[in-house]
């Protein structure tokens, strides 16, 4: 029984052991299954090593960002308190605060982060104010002269500016000026690092308003003050035409009046362009480039340029403004100028000097046109403004040129005589020897100065700003037409004043019973009669010779040629194409007109010799002589012939006497004058010889006719 009980107990233990083993096996199975599942999960979650490296890097970076956010730079308190003001330190603090603000805003909020975020917001507002003040202070210091000599080497090396299109232009433009003179930026080293602050203020805070308001106003004040300071008392005197004359010579054509480049406004304008170039280069480097030409600041250089140019342009208009009402009476202008022409009328400057100044300023404004295209940023408005101003200035200058050329050829003979009587102004009278008139010399001088010194500006004013294939040739034709109109107008004036002078001389001689002083230099009191023809010939030859000889006319006008055109087709019989005719030489039309006038006056002078021979039809006794008869002349007829020869003798004496006092400059014209004079004398004596038909008319012909016709011819040759 005991054995059975032990066996049952053992069976119970075995059963309990089996149950426990079954539980253990189930638990092991569950554990194995869990291990298998976890193993599969681990296998599934395991990444490649490169991915693991990236995760590790991101973790490290995140830790670094957090550390950077929660650990401000040590210099931040000093910057915020104003103890540290270096631009580099300010830039570092801006970078930190912007970073911290962005980091905290992109992460879940917590109590500690909220405190830092609020503190950072206050510091951001503070650093923005500090940065703006530093930028304004840096620009102010840069615009002021550095009291301590600055050396780039002493400061750790020279500052190499970033290159931009306008910086290149500024460098090229400043090569001709002193490094200290005409510089707006007196201490550019003060701006080192400003571009970084400006870039951060614009990119991170969109704070560009202070640049437009404060920095722009600072540049404007400095530019305007620097330009206005140039207009001193000496310039104001020059502007009013009170500058001293450079010569006291009474011969006005030899006076050195206005010379190219002498007007003070040219120097001031060049200074203004240099100052503006300097300012724009600075703004481009330290404002526009850092802000990537942001629309809020892109037009600042344009606005500054407009202000500066407007000052120069208004001064230019003021410099050339004067009362032109005198142009309505060219004859009085001519008399007031003492016969020297409209060019030498004081307004208070000489009229031609105003034209020279306009053309000189036109060249300067053309440089402004080039500058306008190089202004950085948005420059379209400035380009348009300069173009419109230049067009207006061209119009004003063209009015002066038109006023000059329209006054030529507008003299009135009756008014000349009236002014001579009422105003007793006779300085305009020709000289006794029929020398070249001063007005002709002045026309030549004026035209020579135009082409020698102001040719480019003259072409622009006469032709305009349009540039095309034929602009060079067509503009030179405009200049040639202007010269031709001016010269031929002067020729017409010379003709009128010569005729008026001849009539005044006749009136004066009539008052003095035809008795004058043979050696008098005054035409009205001289016994030498004025020859309108010789006077005109001398002036015509002078003009033609000088316009042919002066290289400024031939070289300037011959340089331009019409653009090439397709050759003109001709008939097939001729074969090929016809070459275009060669262009006419410069001023060919002018020379043709001058020569035509000269020939006309030579012929007219020959006609004047015929007046020495009274018409045979004026005397009834002479008219009664039969030219083909051999019948002896009656006493009355012989007396009529004697009186005729006596009058011829007196007139020829007077004519030769007058010719002895005159001068003919041109050899060719002198020869022609001798020929036509002799031909007229031969013709006059020939008519009487034919009428007499060999019949005797006096027993002492030398008493009535002192010289034979051949001897008169010799005297005529000697007279010339």
C-alpha cells in the first residue's frame, strides 16, 4: 500500500512536472515567437551604413543648431550696449539673432524656448536700429574728409572694391582727375563692411526705407552743396558777361574773345559729372549690389543724377539767355556794331560768343548723354530727361544760329543812310582804298571758329541727334549749306552798304561843291570816289581765297562722303554698270556763286569806264555829224567835239586818280579789270573816231585831249 501511495505520488509529481513543462514549452514558444517577430522587426528597421551616417550627421547638426541657438556670441551684449560698434561684430550678431529667431520659430514651444524667443525679438529690434545708425554714420564719415591720413597698407592692405559696370566707368572717368580733387567719397575706408550690413538689413528685415530717406538725402545734400559751391563770384561775373577782355586792340577780328573750353560752367559740369560718378559707384557697390538692385533703392542714383544735371542745365540756360529783340532790325544792329556785323553785337557778350558757348556746352551735354546710360540701377527716367534737355538745348542753339544767318543779307540801304544821318554813325563805311570790310573778316573768323573748334556740336545742332547710314554726309551738307547762306548773305550786305556809302559820298560831295580832300581817309570827305565794283571784288576774292585755303573747311567737309549705293544699271550694249559720279568738292556751290559775283562786278567796272564817254546822242551838234561823210565839220560841230574830248579827259583823269588810290588784291581780277577798262576806253574813243572819219576837229587837239588812246591805256595799267 505504501508502495502504491509512493507511486501515485510520483505520478502526481510527473503530471505536475509535465504540466509545468508544457507551460514552459508554451512560454518558450511564445518567447521564441516574440524573439522571431522582434528579430524580423530589427532586421526590417536596420538601414545601410550610409543612411546611418546621414542620420548620425543630422543628429549632430540638430544638436549643433540647438547649441548655437541657446549659446549667443560673447560679443552680443557689448554690441547691444553700444560698447562695440565694428561692422563685422554687428554682422555676426545679426546672423545669430536671425538664426535663433528662425530656429525657435521652427521647433515646438517650451517654457525655456519662449523666454529666449521673447528676448531674441527685443534684441532683433535693437540690432536693427543699431545697424541702421551704423550704416548712416559710415556713409556720413565716408563723405567727410578724413582728418588722419589713411593708408591702405597701414590698415592692413588696400581695399579692392567689387567691380561693376559703373565702377569700371568710374575708374576710367577718374583717371583724368586728382585722387583728392573732385571726389565726393573722401574716406571710402569708412564703408568697409557696410555692404554686408545693408545686405542683411534688406534680406532679413526688408529695412531699406532708411537708405532711401536718410542715405539718399545725405548724398543729395553733399552733391548739391559741392556743385553749388563752384558757382562763386567769379563765375557769376562771367555768367553776366563781365569777364575782362583779353585784348585792347581796336581791331575786333583780331581780338581773342571766347575760346573753346573757357566757360566756367564747363569746368563745373565736369566736376559735377565726376562727383556724380563717384557717388553712383559708391551706391552701386554698397547699396545696389548687396540688395540685388531692389526696386526700393534701384532708382536712387537716377534721382541724384537728375538733381545734379538739373542744376547744370538751368545754369546753362541762364548763361545763354539774353534779349534777342534786336534781331528784328538787322540794319540798326549793323550800325550799332560799327559795321562789324551781328557777330560782334554785345548782348552783353558778343553775339557770336553766345553761339560758341552754346556749342561748347552742347559737347558737354553730349557727355552727360553718355553718362546717363552708365548710371547704375533703374536709369531710364534719367536717360529720357537728359535726352529731352539736350533736344531743348539744340533748339535754343539753332535759334541763335538761325538768328545769325537770317541777319545776313537783311541790310536796308535807305535805313543805312537814315541811321548815318540821324545817329551820325558812319564807322561802317568802306575805306577809301576799297580794302576788305571788317564784316567780311568777321564772317570768315566766325565760320573758321565753328569748324575748327565746334564742328561736332555744329553738326548736331544743324542736323539733329538722328544717327543713320547717311548722317555723317547729310550733316556735313547741312553745315555747308549754313556756311553758304552766311557768306552769300554777307555778300549781299556788302553790296548794300557799298551802294549806300557811294550815295552818301555823292551827297557829301554835292554839299561841298564836289571838292574833297585828296588825302582824306574818310570816305565822305575824300576826293576819291568809292568804286562799288572794286570794293566787292576785293571782298569776294578775300572770301573765296580764304575759304579755299583754310584747311578747316576743306578737311572737315571733305571727310564725309555719302554711303555706298548699288550701282545704277545701264543698257546691255554698254556692258557692266555705271560708276556713280564723284561727289562735288566742299563748298563748290559757294565758290561758284562767289566767282559769278566777281565776274559780274568786273563787267560792271568795265561798264563804269564807258560812263567817262558822254553819249553822242546827248549833243545835237554831235548828232548832226555824218559818220560816213568827208565834209569838213562846221564850227559848232568842232566845238562840240572839243567839249566832248574835254569831258572825257576830265572823267578819265578822275577815274585814273581814283584807281591810283584803290587796291586790288587778286592778280587775276586786276588783270581782268585792266582788260575791261582798256576795252571800254578803246570802245569810247573808237566811237568818236568812227564819227569823225578822219576829219580835223582842232588845230591843237592836245589842248582838249591830253593823251592819245594808247597813252591812256598805259596810264590805266599804271593805275592798277
